[in-house]
């Protein structure tokens, strides 16, 4: 399994547009067979976001990156951001499975 996180910050005036784009995007991601989890969170500052992803493997992540809905989401979200989204790989240490 492969875990990743994406972080980005939008301008305050763009939060409603960002939320709308995220909701549409995550709805499409739900149909990807190798994407096991995709959650989006807005942080306490109201303008920073964290996306938590889990993929079955590298092939599933690559398939996710190449979907039309991913390309559409990036085209919608990047103009709203103060800087491009930053991605990091995660290594799972432990979890409750809940």
C-alpha cells in the first residue's frame, strides 16, 4: 500500500470555489479501483488544505494521476492557490483500522 499527503493553501476569497472543486473531485476519485482512501481536510486557519491518500500500489497511484478528473481538478485548484500543492510520501508506522 502507498500513502501520500498533499498540502496547499488558497487565497481566502477562493475557499468556496476550492471546496466546490474538491467535493466534485473526491466524488470522482471514489470510483477509482486502486484508490483505497482519499480524504480532504481544511485546516483551522480556514485556507490550508490537507489531502490524505492511500493507493493499492504505485500502478494505482499512477492511474489516479492520469485521470481526466485529476487533470480537471488541478486546472481548477491551482489558480486558487498561493503556491502549487506540495506532495509527500508517508510511511505507515501503525494504525487502528477504524
